[in-house]
C-alpha cells in the first residue's frame, strides 16, 4: 500500500471511467471509503460494482456537476451515508471540439459550467463539509490551461479558470485546514482519447520528454499523493502529469543525441 487512507472518505466527480475511476480505485485500495458520481447511470452502476468487487466500500449517484443543486445534493448524500467527507476531487469534465466562431451560447455555458462552475461549487462544498475537521480539495485542470489548442478555446478558458481558482481557494480555505491543489494531465489513454491517439499516432509523442502516452493510473497516483499526508505542505498549485510535455521545445533532440 503506497498510501494509507484508512478512515478517510474520498469523493470523485466523474468517477465512473478513466482517470476518475482509477483515482477512486486507488483511494479504495488504500483504505478509503469512496463515493463517485457521473451522468451515465449504466456506467456509474458498473463502476460501483467493479469497486465493490475489489473489496472497496463504495457508493455512486447520478449527478450533473454543472448543476449546483445536484452537486450539493450528492455531497449531502455522501455525508449522510459515510458521516463525513475528507477528500473531494473535482474531476468531471467536458471537452467538445468547437471553434470560437462556431461556439454558441448554449455550448459555451455547458463547457464553462461543467469544467469551471463545478470546481467553484466544489470549493463551497469543501468549506461546508470540511471546515470543522480539515481536508483536501483537488481540482482537475488541463494542459490546455498551459497551451491552448485550436478548436478547444472555451475548454482552455475554463481550465485556466480552474488553475486560478485553485490558488484563490487555497488561500481562502487554509484557515480551516483545507488544502487545495490541482493536477494537469497531459495525453492520457482513456476512452475519451483513444480515437485521438489512434488517428494522430506518433505526433502525440513529439512534445514528450518521457516517450509514452500516459495511463489513467499515472494520474491517479498523482492525485493520491496530493491527497496524502506526504503532500501536507503543498497547496495553491497545480502539478503537471504530462511526461514532460513541452518541458523544452524540442524533446526529441535528446533522443537523437543519445550516446
């Protein structure tokens, strides 16, 4: 067991697949009780069954994280079931392709509400549920907040907001012994990215210092570290889990010059 979360309750939004599920599984295997939410009822049920099959005390609830009402209800239900919340991971996201010129108000609102408003609400939930006993709030940013991409401008704007909110929340919640940190995934092999990885192939490796596509488990390990006591003096920042993406402009050059 790399981390010990015995006696802790960890909540992961968007926890039915990909990085969210990997984090939920790791928290559970390290002793935590786990609550996940998602919009897809079938995937959610399958994820909860999978967690339980591994001996993890887990619950799940349908929830649209873009709705403050639904997100607060989910938090209340978790607290009623497990008695408390120690770790809240705002992981759920939405990343459709849309050029700015084609992005209408409804799509803009959905992208912002799912990716940014949900993190804002997560901060209010952390204050309400953790203010007496402390805790950790962990927010999903994105490499899009570092370097945006054509076709994902609204998403990048939302994730840039997440990075900024993480810093402000860290300061405002510190008096309540609540740490606030974020993570910035790079190219991670999940159901959402498999087609991009298949189509673009070797191009995705070009900006990486570590020449492999990331796994959901790589991100889960980082999330668990940030939630652990080993990170007790880390707050107000986002760590990159990207394999050194664009650490330099020409990472492939090092491989060409390797002796």
